C-alpha cells in the first residue's frame, strides 16, 4: 500500500479513486459551501496538502466540487490518533479559523471508522 495525497490523475488525465485500504481505517468527510473569491484559499489548501502528507497515519484524500458549489473532501487515516494529531497542527488550526472567518459559508465534518471496503476496475 502506498500513501497518496490525492487520487492519481486528479490534476487531469486518468482520474481514479484511491484504493480500498487495509481495514480498519478512518475517514474524515468534509462537506462545504465556499464564499465568493479566493482570499488566499488556494495557497493555503496547497500548504495543508503538503503538511498532511507528512503526517504519520495519513493515507490520502479525494476532493470534488459540484457545479452548484458543494465541495466534498474525503481524507483517509490509519487510525483515530492520526486524525487527532492532524487536528492539533498549529498551521491547520489557523487555516480552520481563517476558513470560518473568510472562506466558508458553511461546512460539516463527519468522522467514521471504515470496517468494510472494496473496489472495482474495468479491464
């Protein structure tokens, strides 16, 4: 199993979902509606991707945004301790605070333990 920060091809080309990881693992599902404008969001998001990729227990994440503006990011972690460690990173906490002040109209966070997972690939 290799750690990945985003689904292969997410920047363009052959888009694929991340694999089913060794069970159990945890997911953090972040659903959001953004405010208008960037206000430094893109740069901060890239920095958060860099930071989380270095975290022990981080497995990867996938993101999508609907045409109507709903964003969904699913982050995968080996265990709950890895999630708690990520929550405690100072730069991450500062980004969360800025998100509430500038970037998000609303958001919801769901944390769940994955006990069953499988995948399919044609061909």
